[in-house]
C-alpha cells in the first residue's frame, strides 16, 4: 500500500512538472490616434483641441479660451477649420495637412503658416 501511494505521489509530481503555466497575458497596445482628433500644441505651448467637429485653442498657462470654431475633414489627411479668434475678434479659415500622426501643418487664409504637434 505504501508503495502504491509513493508511486502515485511521484506520478502526480511528474505530471505537474509537465503542465506549463498559462502564457503571460500580452498588454494591448494603445490604439493609434485617428485623424486630427485630440490635443495638439504649437511651439509656444498653446493647446488646440479637435473633438467631434469642434475646435478650440487655449492658453497653456491660464487655460483661457483664445479661439473656437468647427472643423471639417476633407480627406484622411486634410482638415479645414473655420474659427473665431476671441483675442483679435476675427474670423478665419485654416487648412491643415496631417503629415504624420504627430504633426499637423496649417495655412491660414491670410497665408500665415504654422505647425502643431500631437500632445500625448
């Protein structure tokens, strides 16, 4: 009886050594941002937000609203912004090209150009 019990324990121990633990769970990668949705920043630290067709720009230090408006996606890489500057009390149209997932190059209807970088 002791012999059978010993073999059973050895067999159980051997079997458990063959059973591997489940593979480690892989972390899902964060989804890549699509289009211009999200927060962008200019070289001066001013933050522009594109969200569901609305656009606004805020000062980085005070969070004061500087400009607001709407945007339209013209293609996967082009957007048009119609905005009102609350500082200058002017309206303008801006065309922006998404040159990479982290850079947006824009041209105002006045011809002025600027770039925005995606803010993580």
